[in-house]
């Protein structure tokens, strides 16, 4: 039956005129629905029905997104071969290599059409016009779908399944949106949608693991009490997620999505506790729209769990003021978790101290609470694995932290790093949010002294410290992240009370645009010098290339892979086939975690030959002297990672033969 239907469309009805018509519908059939969409939007605006206007835009975008994604997933599950991959194909259009069932064209067309028809029913026009336009919409959707059978790229049941799926999806989206009649439902609906979108982004975006993500994944393969530069929490979390989902980008990053979701939930709880429920929901939504926080909803580095533990600790500290022991104990545990994640969590102690200084007139009494000290002791106990590990490793973390803080360079003033820090904050928080947050935070009369000192205490100590630190040396844009949590609360509180409402709305729109750009820019093939996502591209290609070289060299012996940068070594460990052990040799760089693991000389074997693949950034004619002397001979080839013709990064790959052992330098810098 399928074959006969296909042949009827593909051969019996086929002619040059229909070829042109069907190609147009399959490529640009949506053009016939666009004027109707614009007309419906205009009618909603004219009737001042802004809610349905925005719902319509959101429903169309949401419908196409879910339809396209889910139909793609169904294709990969069912794996039905397209008819154009058999003999029944005239070659009018190209034959896609994806699977056939269901038709994405049909699914998208009927999802959009169903949404349009339901919103059309909400217009204040005659029933006759609604019926005529509904028939027109269904006709266009049907022609788009039928064109796929006519062109021989889908079977008839692919179209039928896509149409049914699209109708069901359009119906669900429309009625789900109509039931969002409260801020609470809007809050959870938005969190659900952004969570689904982030999962999609992780699965299908063109970005690879960042070097830091790959390095923390390396840690997760060697679980320990602590590590050279950070505590062990990030390694434990990645070990759990990859244990469940496997060693792939989704397995590494999925907990970033979870952490971001929970951050909004607990931020809502803080806002509700300090002010009211509306402030809580608005704060949780605003968190998802700030580029600084949104980026860590898909990139899983230490900042994703760190900011979650900071927010949870803030909430627990508020609850602990009620005097219940369990909240103090939980607070100690989560401060400890934060310290195991990022040492910046130590600022939480400072924030508590400053807050207690002005909580009452007799502030000395605030420090007589035994629960406060129990909390501190418990947090240090949770943090103790880091202390034990450092005791065993000559306190290398303290040396590294001192190096990061530029303490070895002495006291100096750097206006350049100061300007860079301020500029970076304006970029990652967005200028209007930054300005509005500061203005409102210091506008004490807005709060009528209600929780004003609490918000100041948990923001300004962190910000001022890093602002002053930037005068002495470079400060990364994300280091002051906890300082901006109170900004979200004060902005939400002001918005709820109609204070600076136009400025706040403008701030949120600008922040949303910035956040949107952070997600879409990786999909554009921008030149290397202006692509901010460049650091996250090209690693998979390098891994494939090195895998091919490794397979060829293994014919004559064992093969070890190494680099002189931890970034390259970590990415190769993840993207080379088989997840091999990769080394990072020290040629004068500062110390890193690889220096604490087994040496490359552990690969020296007498019974079999051992070869090496040495990968470095850029184009090099010869390997480093230490590498040349460690092998009998080395040859080189260059490799350029590209994305759709745009150059990402160049590497030199040295193929070295007959490993003899390497003289390794000891780290001189931390």
C-alpha cells in the first residue's frame, strides 16, 4: 500500500508544473501562513489583548521547537528508511540521510496550524470567517505534508503520523498556556521550558566540552580527597552523572541544568521568606535571564554547584534565625559543601559576621549563640578532606591560591585590571541590571529598613573585595558571582512595588537579549577573532584526528598521548576514542593536577615498543628539546579544526617513535 501510494504521487501525477509547486511548498510553504499569523497578532494588539498576543508568539516558537526536536528523536528511535533511498526516487530534490518516520515537515506544519486555529477562535470575528480561515490553514499544512510524498522523501504513513503528532502537540501547548493564570504556574512552566531547552542545547549545540569541564571530568576518573586547584565536589558530581548517563557531553553537563533549576526554586524561597511570594517568583525567573547565571545552566564547572550551595546556605541562614537547631546544622553542612566546591564560599562566613554586627543594638549578644559556632565547626569538618589532602601534598592548594591572588608579585596598582573587572561585570550582569541593582540596594528608604542590612551584608563584602582585588591583579568575571544574588531580590521587590518599573522592564529585556545571544552565537560561524564561543569548539575534531593517528601507530607498538597544556591533554582524554590516559608534561609552565598523577615515564616498557603523540597549539617545526631527546625520531603534521569552513584553531601533531624516557622538570610556579 505504501509503495502504491508513493508511486501514484511520485510517477503517475508527476509533471513539471507540479514539481515546481511541490518544491515551493516543501521549502517555503510557511510563507502562506505568515500573513495570517501577522493578522491575528495585529487583532490582539488592536483589542489590547496583550496576554494572547505574547501567548501566540510563544506558542508558535515553542510548538516548532518541540515538534522539530521530538520528531527527530522519534526518527532515531524507529529508524525507518526513506523511500528516496530505494529505487523509487526521481531526484527532484536531495535525499536526506536522516530517518523517515515521522515527517518533521508534517509535524511542524500541523503543530503551527493547530496553534493558529485555536488562537483564531479567540478573535472577535464572525464564525464564518473563522471557519474559512481554519480550512485555509489546514489546506496549507496538508499541501506542505503531501509535497514530501510527491517528492519521494517520505512514505504516506510518515506524513499521517507527523500530522497526528503535530495536532496533539499544538493542542497541548495551547491549553497549557491558557492555564497559566497565576505567577506560580508561569514560574514553574518557564523553568520547565528552559530546562528542556538546555537539555536540547547540550545534545545538539556545536560546542564541545570546555577545557575546564574536560579537566574536571579527568578528576572524576581519579576520585580523591581533593585536587590541586579546587575541592573534590565537582569531581564527585561528574562521577555520579557520567556513571548514570555515560562519558559524553550530556553526562558531564546534565547536573548544570539541575543546579540552575534548583537555584531558581531556592531563590523563590528566599524572596518569599524575606518579602512575599510574588517577589520570590520574580527573583527565580530573573535568575534565569542574567547571562552570568544562565551560562552555568549548560556549562558544568565549579560555579554551577557553587552558586546553588551559596543560595541554599543563604536560605538556611534565614531559617536559622528562628533558632531551630536543625537549620544551623544543615547550614554548616551546606557551607561545607560550598567550600568543597569553591573556596570563595569562605566569604559566607564574612557575610554572616557583617550581618550580625548590626542585627541589634547589642550586637555582642549575636555572637553568644552556640549554634553559630557549631555551624562553623560542622562546615570545617565537612571541608576536612581538603585539609587532609593538602597536608599530604605540601599544601599545594595554598601555594596555587597565593599564585592566583598574585601575592608573589607584591603590592601594585593596576588600573587596567580594575577597568577590565568593572567592564566584565557590566557585560555578564548587563549594564542596566548592574546599575539598577546598585541604586536599589543603597536606596534604604525603599525597604523601610526591612531586611536592608541583610541584603547589603550578603552582597557588598564580596563585591568590594574583588573590586579592590582588581586594583592589584586580574579578577575573573565570575568571581564576584554571589554578590549579585541580592541584586535580583531588590530588583524583584522594586518591580513588585511599581518602583522604577520601566527601568526594570528595560533591564530585563536587555538581559534576556544578552542571554539569548549567549545561546545562539555558537550556531553562527563567526570569524575566530570575534567568536566568544571559540574556546568550546574544535576539540571533538582534534580527538577524531588523533584517534586516527593513534590507530595507525598502534600497529607497531603501544601509543601514549601527551601535551604541554592541561587544556589540550584533558580534551584529548575525553575526545580520543577509548578515553585513553593522557599526560601533560612540564616544560616550564605552572603546576597543575597532572603533575600530581603518574608520570609519563610510567609508560616506559622494555618488552614492547612505545610511541608517542605529542599535541601542541599552533604551528611548530620541531618539538621541545625534552620531547626530541625522549624519542628516537619525531615527524610532524599540522591540523586545523574548522566549522563549516571557518577556522577555529591550529595544532601541530608530532608522531614520535620508540620512547626512551623523559627528563621532567619540577614545577617552579603555582
